[in-house]
């Protein structure tokens, strides 16, 4: 799905590729990461403005985020199978995404990564690719 992911693919002795999704722990860790992100957003006052632009019930949002992250990390493309190409920026045009929203989103994701992804190198790789993605979402000054 993403070019950066191809550069992370490694060959094992049996010549099967290992995705970043698999390297962090697959479905279990990806789901934990996504839920942790929203748990932080819902409880940390530093993310209050970000939380305010979301629906009160985050059940569907959490599920869609997990489905997106699954594919983004190189696992099953669950989001694309259900909804088609993510077109992230277009799908978020209804919400004001400005510098504050991006900062708060990255704040929550940084904490979630630290809590859920044990390998520091893998956290750094994910982070380095999430920052430009988050910045690309900006639709307001």
C-alpha cells in the first residue's frame, strides 16, 4: 500500500517476507495500539480539542482506524477491502485539521507507540512515516 513499507520488508530463512505489521506483533498489537491511541485521546486533557471534533461514540472510528492501520503497517488491507482506497485527506475534509489537531494527534500516537510497540527501532520507523502522513492531513491554517 505504501512505498516506505517495501523498504522494511525483510527476508527470513524460509524466504517469506516479514511485514512491519508482523514485526510489531500482528493483529493483537495493532489493535492494542489503535485502542490505546483513542484511550489517550479520550482521557488526556492535552488532546481535548482533538477529542471534541470526534463523535461521542468512538466505536466505529476505533474499528476503522484499526482496519486502516492494519493495511498501512503491511498487514491485511481490511480498510480497502471494506471501503476502497483510504483517500485519507478527502475522508477528513469534514473536520478542521489544523496545526493544533495534528500536534494533538501526534501526541496521542507517540504515547500509544511507546506503550504498545516494544522495539524502539520499529517505533522510530512507524513514527518517521506517521509524521508526514499527519502533516499531509492539514486542511486549515
